[in-house]
């Protein structure tokens, strides 16, 4: 299990997808614990509101536009002398149709994987200098629906909203393991986690069968609160890799789990996904 106690001085923590749901809940909890939180979201009004609540700065970016991600990276780099934690939390199941972004990528792939990959890559020098932790909000959907084909990342041949979402969450896990492999010996740590079923706006922009559950009164009664869903993210951010959690691992229910999609264990696939992603977004593959 993860430790509940802070083991370091206050940190600078960037959380994407923090205008609502578990991102906003994590921002409130981390701010209350004395950390400085940068709130990143798509909605200017909601993002600014959460930032006012937590006494932090807010940054607005639309992950369906990689130019927005590049601008965000510059703003974050300029705003902070260091970044101790980058929580790549933005994402979700999007739409019922295979929609392309302005950058030409399937929207679920870009929002859940390519945009956080690009943001992390652009901030990598600062993250390395800060000996930072990079946290990915993944999902059990990686195991249930994910299947990665590097020759068809945009799901031109096999699109469904669930397959695109599950594959993107699988990509989050592979990104985590490859971050660890490439950079842990230089001080960078990484983890991915499934937050559980949480009463948020998850699926609100899709035709997924998840949508009625998450939006219903019954769903809001049986699903976990955003605060409970945020607990793992908060613990990774507050505690220390190595001492309190294992870098490069995927967590469910606060524990490292071996119940993963078999592709999540494929180290060569993780390397090749990294190289292909770097090519698609135009960053140094390192």
C-alpha cells in the first residue's frame, strides 16, 4: 500500500485535466497539504475557478490542438523554476465516431496519449533537473478494451470508442514503463494508475455505454467520490518513489498489479511506441 504521509518539503505540482473530477479534487487536496499546484484545464472559467480555490496558477489548453500543448509547455517552463510532479491526468472516452484533430490524429489517441507525451517531452529537461515524478492516469480499460497496433494508431481499421480509449490507456502504461527505463537512472520516476469507478463527467462527450451510468443518479450513488478517486494521484505526488512507491509500475487499488493487458509487459513495444509517438509529435526521441 502507498504511504499517506508527506516525506518532503512542499512541491510544485502540475495537474492536467484539473478543472473537474479527480484532477480538481487532487488539486484541492494537494494544496491543502501545503503544495503549490498549477491547474491545467480546457475550460477557462472552470480552470480559473479551481485555481482560485487552491490559491494556485491556472493554465488553459485544448489537447486536441498540439500547438496549444506546445504553448502550455512554454508557459509552464517560464512560470516555474522547477516542476516536482507532472500529473498527466487529462483524458477520457471521446465520441462515438472516429474524429480527427486539427493535427490529423484520432482524437482519443491525441488527447489521452500524444498530447501528454508531447507535454512531458517538452518539459523533460526541467523534469530531469527537478528529479521529478511523472504520473499517468490510466484505466482498467487498458486490460478490457486495449489493443495496440503501431501500424494503425488512429484505428482506421478497427475503431470503436471503447477500443480507442482502452488502447490509449494501454499507451499510458507503456509510456510510464519507457519513461522509467530511459530516465530513472537520471532521477526521473514514473507511475500509472487506475483511479477506479468515480462519479465524474467521464464519458459525457461520448456515446459510450459508460455515459448513462456515470451521469445517472444511481451511478453517482454507487461510484466513488472524486476525492477517493484522486487518492492514488495525491499519494504518488506527496510521497517518494523508491521509498513509498515503485517507479515504472502500474497500480490498481493502491497496489502494483500484474493483472494487465499482455501488451503492457512488452518492453520492445514500449520502445517502439515511444519512437513512433516522438515522430508523430515532433520531439527528440532521446
